[in-house]
C-alpha cells in the first residue's frame, strides 16, 4: 500500500533463519503490525527458512512477498550472539510475563551455578542473554508461544527506544551505527535514524502468528522423493540446487488445500485491521 513500509525482522542460528517477523508500518494509522511466519512453512519444495542459506536474503524477501501478498521492502537479520550484544548495548529491556515460562530442557548458567530456565509470571528487566532465552525456548510451550514472546521483545525494544534523548544527536547516531554494525541489513544509517524519528511512538499490534490454528495445516513429508523432486531454485531458474535434508521426513506447514490466496487473505485482514488476533 502507498506510504506503508514492510520490514522483515529475522533471527538466525548458524546458517538457518529460525525467526521471521513481518512488520508492516502504516503512517496513516500510526501503527506497526507484527505477524510471525513459521520456519516450517513449506514453499516451493523446501522449508522457507532454508531459502536464505541457499539463495540469500533477496530471494527470501521475494518468497515472503509472494506468500504475504505485500512487498517486503527492507530486512534486518541478526544472529543470537549479536542479539545479546544489542540488548546489552541499550541497557536491557523491560517485559511483563502473563504466564510463567518453564523449560527443564533449557540449561542456564548464572552466578556460577547451573540450572534450567524458569521465569515466574511478573515484571522483568532482562539482559541480552536473558532476553535470548525467552526468545528461543519452546520445548514446553509451542512455536506459537515463542513467536508471541519474540514480538513482546520487539515491543519492549521500541518502548526502550522511546526513552532515548532527542537532544543527544551524536549519541543517538553512534548507537545506531553500533547496532547496524551487529546486524545484516539493507537499511542505511540515514534510513535507520529516519525510521526512529518517524515511527518510535507508533502503536504496536502484536500477537499475530501464521499457524495451523488459522490458515495452515501440518503435514509429514515422510516420502523423501517428494522433497527431492520438489527441490529447485525459488526464482524458477534452472540453477542446480542442493536439497536440504531437513526437509525430508519432517513435519511441515502448508496452506490449507494448497491455497496461497488464503495466506494472503490472512495477512490482508490483519494489516488492514479487519482481523484481530489479540
């Protein structure tokens, strides 16, 4: 839509992108809408998160533009170690947990002691390491709950940004330079500063997750021939591609009845304010 900006906010662990959040910024409504896209979404013969590994971010942007029906204009990609540094760089973030987060499989090491991840419901000031734990844990909750926590962290980052002083232009510029140095992005320093001044006080609409609870269905690939036969370049060229073994014999998510229009409808309803998932 004219005047709107769409940014892919992604996180990676190693070479695989394991977090994808579509952020629509609407200056007319002064709202930022966040929609999480599952890494197990099966697109053009492979899990969509593997597109970055084989073809790079521009191809992933094109794929997500097709899936969502909205042009992805910009991207920000951060790995988990840089994520820790960025959160610590701004002095941590404040979050509120409505429910406890417990994961006995997630080992933690704090103050010389080993334990497992456990956060009671309540208010927290999180360091980068603590925020990463909340963003990654899923074994005793779900990918849906993890996506909601990731969006909560983004909202907390925006809230922290609101408190940065307008008077210290040099300090703000230095901070932006340091953050951009920690991430992979096609957002320039000038654009980052412009986005900050334009959008820092916009409301955030979060809690939206593309999932089997709405327009996707879960399937088991099982048949390795299916995954192998479907491998190819997402752009439709004849370039040889190596099939990702993780796509063989794995659970995947696909549009119900193979209808990508239903996925685009889902995004349209949320972004245009006709569907509220909170």
